[in-house]
C-alpha cells in the first residue's frame, strides 16, 4: 500500500506540472522519468538498512533522503499551486489564467529546488545553540542560574556521523552546563553500526552529570527492545 500511495503522489505531480512545464514530448518524457527515479530512490532509501554493505547502504540512503526532500517540496508547492489556480479560474480572465498556469509551474519547480538545496546545506551545519530562560516561581536561590544543556534529535545514522557528533559535544562542553539532558532520537540505526559514531557523547561533561532518555526512533531502529525493567534504556546516566 505505501508503494501505491507514493506512486500515485508522484503521478499527481507529473500530471499537474509536466504539461505546463514542457511543450515538447521529449521534455515531458524526461520529466516523467525523473519522477520515476525519485520514487525508486525513495523506496530504495527506505530499504537501505537491509543491505549488507554499510557504505552502499549509506549512499543509497543519502540519495533516498535527497529524493524525499525534493519530492515533499514539489508535492506541497504543487498542491498550493492548484489551490491558487482554482481561485484564479474564478476571479481572473482566461488569458490571465493561462499566463499564471505556466508561470506557477516554473515557480513550483524553482522553489522546490531552492528549498531542497537550502535544507541540504543546513543539514550539513552543526546544530545551532539556542538560549532559553525558564522562569520558575519559588525556585530555591541555590538553583538560580542553573544551566541545563539539552541535546535532542541528533539522528546519528546514514548521514550524521562521528565528526558531526564531535562538533556537538565540543559546543555543549563549551557551555559549562550544570546538567546535560539528551532527550531522545539520538540514533537512526543499530548499536552495532553506530557505536563508534555516538562514542564522542562519552566526552560530555557537566557538574551534575549527563542524562539520556530514549525517543521513538530508538525503538524504530531496534536499539531498545523489550518491556521496562529496573535496568532499562528508557533512562540512562553517563
């Protein structure tokens, strides 16, 4: 069923954009082939964890994620375009609607490509540090200025590797925090495959310790199994 849905969504994009983007049959066929490739890459990326070679799996996953990013932007912008054209058909003369159809088709592709490039570049940068003050009534004076550094949703996996985690650890240690909290979705993969990439977290240092709680992605990845027990992964302390 997911394969059918994914295929239909790609078909929707092709039907709504390709006739208004390209006048020649060759260009339309080329665009259709690109959409087919996108669909195949996304499916391959989802199945990459079952591949034997981790190098190949990581590369396939990277291409799948890139295709997914472009597809999601294309889908959202195509849907918004159809809503705009629906209003235009009611409110504007026919000749203006024809101009709008061609212009918005090109705009959708341009915006989708721009958002994908910006997102790709942003994902390669170290996560930025955001400072938030949390006022608490009746807080004991000894805890005034108590600094908690929170790390969340790192998603170490096919693309996020040891070098990225090292940079995060260096930045967090530089805050001189009283306590460090790692709040889930640390990994997207097995402990066996990712252990060396999350090893830098062992360098996290805070006066009152570093604590970890698991997120849903730890369960999706199979890093956490079984029911709760007295020695559970649901809460750990470094």
